[in-house]
């Protein structure tokens, strides 16, 4: 009787070992077998999803053949509670181990949106309202209202966001995006301000930003930024009016139709640098790092004037007489 019992136990143990070995082999096969993905697809882990929810979704999409094995893998590695929400790009050849590591990594799909150098605040707001890449939570259109929403009611919105291409995951709000661009502007400006040249006519970094915005709008060639900066800095030092067209255009607003008439130069606006000396009260556009750098590192020289040559470049003059000749040549098409 005892021998028979021992035999049954031995047989049971044998079958248990064989079964365990087969299950382990099957489990290893599951780990090494790529998921059922024929082409790249997007898989979203929604906020608040548990591992069980994710596993169920994988099965519904027929991406995994054995949710129990995937559960064992996640529990055994301790990663079941480490999965991060977001959109993930799944590619052919991805194994269950690869998938789990991807979901834990947080390497979600990134979208991109670009703020352009030279944009005025109205153009920026319009572009953000028009994109479907951001969640729209700022239901205001006026720049001052947006600054209130961002917690910077004491700031003028113009020029306070850094032009760049930003990458972000699905679900990013317009408010979070603008907060990032606002902070980026201040980081860049502070960095450049700390490395500025000596003897500049700016009392604050904000004044340098105002100058940089004028340079941004005046410059057609990147190579001329520091040269134009030099002209403006010398004019400020000599208490001369800047007399730069972009500030007049800014002052005209929607009245500008592509041309500046002589009477437009008399517009009574603090932005009209033909009428008032010094810098305007705020930037007139979004400003890139290169323009900020130029404003803080103006090229040395003697030129006090410049005129557009019609090909994107400028002719620089030391004297008013030379400048007038250049105006006749390049603007009025006269040889004398």
C-alpha cells in the first residue's frame, strides 16, 4: 500500500515537473515571440489606467496572445505599477519584454509646434488657436488676458515668448506650452545678458530685448545683425532717434497696407522712433537668440545710417550725406 502511494506521488511529481517545464518553455516562447504587429501603430495608455486595464486593451486589439503571461512578466519584474500614461509607437518585431520596457520608459510620441522669429503676439495667438496639437484651455484672445491667465499680469505680452520648435506629448495644454515658451525666453535672455559686452546703453535685460526685437524685424541677412545693432547702439549713445521703419509699422497696426507714407512717420505713438528718441516701451516681435546676442554684442564701427538695397542686404553709411546718396540709389532708383 505504501509502495503504491509512493508510486502515485512520484508519478504526480513527474507530471508536475513535465507540466512545469512545458509551461516554462511556452512562457519563454511567449517572451521571445514578437507581438502581432504588421505595421507601426499608436497605442495609448490613458491617464488613470491600471495594469489590468492596459492588459485588457492589448488583448482587445489582439496585440498579445496571452494576457496571463504578460501579467506574470509585469509582476515578476515589478513593473506592473510603473507604466506611464501617454501615446506609444509600437513597431513590428516588438516582443512582450520590449513592450513592457517601452510602457515603463515613458518615451511617448512627441508632437511639435513652432513659434517663428519676428511674429507679433497676435500672429502667435492666432497660430496657437488654429493648431489641433494642443488642448485649448485659454479661452481668451487679448494678449493682456493671456498674461493674466499665465500669472504674469504685470508683463506686456509682446516679445515675451521664445521662438523655437517645441516638442511635447499628447494632452499638452496651450497654457503649459506658453508657460514653457515664456520661461525659455527668460532663460535665454538671462544667459545672454550675463555674457553681454561692456558699455552698452541698456539699463536692463528687458531694454536689450526691445532692441533685439527691432534688430529681428530689420535684418534680412543673419550676417548683418551685429552691424545693425552697432548702428542703433551708436545712435542711442549720441541721443539720436533710432528712426527705424519696423517701429512705425508696429505703431500703425492694422492701418499698415505694405507702404509707409511720409505722414505715417508723424504718428503720435511711443513706438514711433521717427518721432520719439530712445527705445519703444516694449518689444515689437518674438525674438530669437541670435538677435538678442547681436543686441548685446554690437559690431564696432562708425556707421550711423543704413538703407535696404532691395536684395535683403543693407548699405551702411557714416554720414548723412552718404546716406542720402544711398537712399537715392537704392530706394529712389536715382544714380545721383
